[in-house]
C-alpha cells in the first residue's frame, strides 16, 4: 500500500481533551483544549496550545496560574458546551463544583477525576494561537480512580479528540507496558 500525501494539518493522534481553568475578574472560567502535552517530568511541565484572545487565556495572564482538568466521557456534552460559549459573554463558573488548591486562584473541577494546578512559566505567542507552558504544582485524583499510586487510565475514561473529523472518542484497552514489551523483539 502506497502512502498518499494528505492535507498538512494536525494529525497527532490521540489528542486528549482537557478543560483548562482560569480565574478572570474574580470568577472561574473553563474552556476545552486538545492541544495539550507534557514537556518535562522533573519538574513536571506541560504545554497548552490556546487561542490568544480567549477569556481563559486572559485569566491565565491575570493570575499567572491555570488548571488542567481531565473530563471523563460522561462529561462530553458539558465539555463541548464550554467550547461553544465564550466566557466573555457567558458565566461558566456555575457549570461545575469548583475547588482550589495550593495556588489559590487556579479553579479546578470536582467532577473531573484527575485535575492539575499549574504555575505559568512562559507564554509563547503564535498568531492567532500561543503556547502556554506551566509547571504542575499539584495533581489531584479521586481515590476510586487510582490503581495504587497512579491514576487508572481505564477508570479515568478520558475524552479523546480527532481533529480531522472533529469527533470525540474514548480510549481502548491496554496493549502493553512501555519500556518493557519490546525487550523480546528481534
């Protein structure tokens, strides 16, 4: 089978859907984002690709902190809704039970099984989007969704985004252990 050149776009799969939280003008706001990834482990640093004009990005700049909340598939409708309405015109603070951790101004979502609060380290502008680099200061997971000391991916049941067809997916089953399964490959 021959490779076919396709449209130059974002084809990184899978893309986890997160709800980014920030406080703006004293109220919590949330927006979905699928451009989210880890940059470093010690210290834990992640990056978000976000449009620069969003209400949430203004809140990140205002406080220098943000949260990354991992919604489960049963939250797909409210997650999508958060992307359909702007915090500039709609107060989204009442959509979730909000809590705060060590940073005091990074709103997190109780209904999300895994949440992280981050300190903004750097903003890198690219028109019309930008990269927001943050250090994870603390992470929180409901005990029932843990497997020992780690979150259980199957129990978290995160939403996955497909950019090409604008679809939400769930993840499948575990197929192996990294840095282990390939040891016997020849």
